[in-house]
């Protein structure tokens, strides 16, 4: 891989990130990243950005106090808003971002959480999370934060989410 750098979000990144998404027609305004930077500075979240040869490639956030009740109640940090620009996908950048996020989470928790969209738009993430060892948290699907009940009519869009967790505790070495 070319020169990949993953590091915390800095003020100088804000305009570059927003411009990169704007060029794709994605609604990710500068104010979103200004808010992330402010939250990171206050310790509310951690934001990791990826650059390849000094070109913005992707980012994710770690929310230390998620709103999803089972994560919040159990003190499980949630990896959120994970994006890799389309031209940088399938190059290991997302994996490196997740590695960094899980390292950071492991400093505070033995479990990482993540919400997974159910539409085909999230198919790459669905596969990645399963391959990384994330499993459903046994709470079922959520729509706009509320549980989906048997018999509910649902619309598959960005509000339909399955929450997953992964144990970050090191497995003990087998006895000789």
C-alpha cells in the first residue's frame, strides 16, 4: 500500500474532509467535522482519519457515551460514522481504521459496539464486521432507535440498524 497514515482528527482536516465528501455529492458538511473536533477535544469521542499519500481517504468516530441504551448502560463505546471514500475501498484502509479504533476502545473497555445498517448500501461494512468477529447483541433490529417487533412493517433505510459487539479481551494462551 502507498503511504497510509491514521491519526486523530485535527483542525486542518475539517475543510479537506468536507470537500472530499462534497465532491461525491454526500451531505457531510464542514460543521459536522467541526462538531467532531470539539467533541474530541472535550473527550466525548475519538475521531480517527486516514490519509493515503497525504490525500484524505476515510475516517471513523468512537463515541464514549453512545445513546443506544444497551451500550450506554453497559459502558460499551460505539464505533460510529465509519466512511472510506469509494476510490480507496478494498485497499485495507477500513481495516486499519477499525484496528486503531479497537486499540483505543480496548484502553477503556473489553467490548466494542457498532451499529450496522441493514440496506445493501452497507454490504461492505456488514461483511467486514462479521469477519472481524462482531456478533449481534441479541437485542434485535432497531428502527430510529426503537425495537422492531414481530409483525411490524418496516422500511429498509438508514434508520434500520442491527447492533453488534466484539470482545476485545485477549484470549488466554493455551497451556503447553
